[in-house]
C-alpha cells in the first residue's frame, strides 16, 4: 500500500483519517533469470536481465545496495551492470563504488548483468520501488537527467542560501 500525505509550512491541523481494504494484486516484476546475491559469485558467461514495471503514472526508483563487479568505474568491459529505461541507457557500472539512485523516466526500468569467463566477484544487489513523478527532486537531491521539453532548475535550498561545499551536476 502506498499512502502519500504532503503538507507545506503554511497551516497546521489535525491531519486526516483513512480506512482501507486489503486486496491481492499480481506482482509487477517478472525476473527472467535468478538474481546474483552477495553470497553467490556470478558464473562465467552470465547474462541476466530484469524488467521492472510499475503502474502507469509512477516511476521506478532503483537503489544499488551492494556492488562488487570486476572492472574499473568508467571502464567497464566484459563484466558490467547496465540500467536503462525505454528511452536510453541510464548507467553502466562496475567496480565497488555504488552508483547514485536511478529513477526511470517512465513506468519501466531494465537491469542487465553481464559477466565473461575470466574473473568473477560477488555481483550486486538492488532495491526498487514505485515513486510519484513529483517526488523526483526529493529522491535525487541535487541535479537530474530529463527528457522533458521544458522545466525549472533551482539550486539547493533556493531561494535561501545554498549549502557550502555542495556540488551540483
């Protein structure tokens, strides 16, 4: 269940009351192959892919929680983790440095893992969830990637002073 309550700082009141009914919905993720876990080393010539689809109108937020993939960040060769939505590749990752949280630009996100027959490592683990488009700024923090035809960009904490030693890209 997702319940979203958002308020600003102009008024305060008692809040709200809600009732709900439990129903069963089909799962939205259909894994095509088993997921490597931190305790299982990837097998040689491994090709795994996952398609994550959330309800229309929502976006997919993916958080890589652990990663140990042979290679140097920015120079991923045979072993790599590729994250994409229907429009483009959102990131290709390897090494040990965790990538930032990724948010799809639509309701589908694809995750692919490739490994060759030489070196192996732990692999990766990730968590995902469906999020509302209006929450992207809170999720990603500073800086975004967009395919929108127009929009608004503001520095952190606008119109108040920005924080010292902040990097925005």
